[in-house]
C-alpha cells in the first residue's frame, strides 16, 4: 500500500509539473510576442526569469522518478535553514563611531561602572559613488553597586531596523526623482 501511495503521489507531482511546464511555455511564447512594447525592459527580465524557472522545472521533472519519491517526501519535511539577513561585505571600508558612555549609574548614581560588552549596529552609507559602513558602538556597562546594566540609546535611523543610512536614501531618491533613473539602473 505504501508503495502504491508513493507511486500515485509521484504521478500526481509529475502531472502537476507537466501542467506548470506547459503553462510557462505558453507564457514565454506570449511574452516573446510582446517583447518590444512600452515596457520592454521589464518584459525581458520577466521572460528570462520564466525561462530559468522552466529549465529548473524540466530538470527536476527529469530527475523525479518513482525510486526517489520517498526521498523527496523526506526532503520536503526537513526544516529550512533560515539564516536571516546576511552581513555587509567585509571588503567595504568601515568607520567606527563610539557613542559616549555614561559616567554614573542612572539607577543609583554610583560611579563604579565596569564594561560588560558592546552592541554594534552597521549602517551602509554612500560618499558620492563610494560606499562605506559606519559601525555605531553602544558600550554596555554594569554598576558594581546595584548590578544594573546601562547603555546609551540607539541613534535615530530613517528606516527602523534598516541598514540604509540617510545619505544613501537621499542619493537613491535624488537619482530616482531628479535624474529620472529607474531603480534597476541605479
């Protein structure tokens, strides 16, 4: 029974993949006719993307056989490896800006502060056609008297939790609206 259910599942996947392939082929043929319209750049990119997707589907369909149907079911249920946002490239120049640390504890007023660590926030900035990363360091201190942790507040950013600095955003907006450059050409 298990082998029969795997076989029917594999056949169903093959049929759906074939339907998707024919649909993508139809879309590609229609887009080739409209290739030189008013939005030819967007259409060309979309056409390239659809062709890549079609190639990928065709290769996966060729590899998908009845023998590896169980292996595909195991891979489909495996947890994803979500790494989040990638760090900024290490080859960009960095400027370290350290915010002033508190001189006394805001809770008890004690003067015996010791450094506990630091938080580093990286922001991408642009000097006219030159990029640099500004590292804003907020040092953490702990009070030896009351054992509370203190740290200066984070600076204001135009986009909360964003990596683009104000000068970079201003450059993008000027290029888009003053120099009439579409975002894909910047």
